[in-house]
C-alpha cells in the first residue's frame, strides 16, 4: 500500500477569524511564488501568486506577503470559512524554468 | 468545463502489472507535467514535456515512462508497479515560462 505520510503542520482556527499560513522557500533565484489549496481527493487549486518584484498582493479574502530578505512567504485568509479547510501548499518558480518547487504543506482546519 | 482531465480517477492494478494513466487538456498549453503525490506530502515532479521535448527528473525511477502523442494528451506508464508506487498521480499544464500550473483532479492508484 501507500507509504505512511508525514504529519503535516496543522493550523486550527475558528470560523470568522483570520488565518496566516507561513512558508519558507529555498532558492534565492526564484522569481515567482504561488499558493495552492488542495482539498481531500482533489488536485491543487490556484489561490494567488506573486512575483519577486512585489512584496504584497491581495485577492478576494486572501493576501500573499513576500519577504525576500529572509526567504519567507505567507498567505493570509480573512474571515476564514469552513470551506477554507484544506491543505495549503506554497510553491516557488526558479527563474527561467517551467518547474515549480513545492513546500511541505499546511493543513488548515476551521471549526465553528 | 474541465480544463485538465485525468482518467481514470481511481485505478487498481496488481503488483508488477503494467498500468497507464491518461491526461488530456483543453487549454492548448505547451507544457505538461506528471507529479506523484503520497499521503500528506507535497507533489513530487516526475517529468514534464515542453511541447514534445521530454524532461525527466534525475530521481524518477526508470519504471516510470511517459508519452505525449500530441498537444492535448499525455500518458504515464508504470511498467512494473510496486507497492511503493501507490499514490495520487497528478497531471498539470502551463504556458511556456508562465509558472502557474493548472492541475487535473488526479488519479488515485492502488497496487494490490
């Protein structure tokens, strides 16, 4: 059968609160960063992206912050809802490649 | 309006029995990817095609092969599946040098 997986870091938040999911990336040459949401049994779904020439980008209820000095990326979700429960992956895109390098993922659990 | 389609969604095969997973896309993207994802882990890139140019990851076992007969279709062949190959297999597409990747729903492979 399938190998036993690692335990994902888990963030538990109450419905309506804000969530912050953090990610450390590895390649200082990466110029593109993306957050994906993956629900159980489904493929990753795009949430938001940011290029290295920006520090912050906002979408609908989501904000991505990029700190290139410490190679840190965060995803903020405002007014977290039960439908936000999923595993969130950050990914970095090294300059001039077609590939993404995925981080380990964080499980977000939203309770009423 | 599915954009990246994977068939079948669930596949059961016997130890050592060859299996083929398929992916098709309606996005007309140049780049197609195959990932393996095990429980609670990040997707792991196996290989990708830039048009017909095949790019294998250095640590992808020889047991895994791929074919891309045209822009729309890409296949993953596992020549002799072992128990350790049980996983979710994800197909993704992207435009050239645009790092956002569009994922299919995945095929869950079980090896008995």
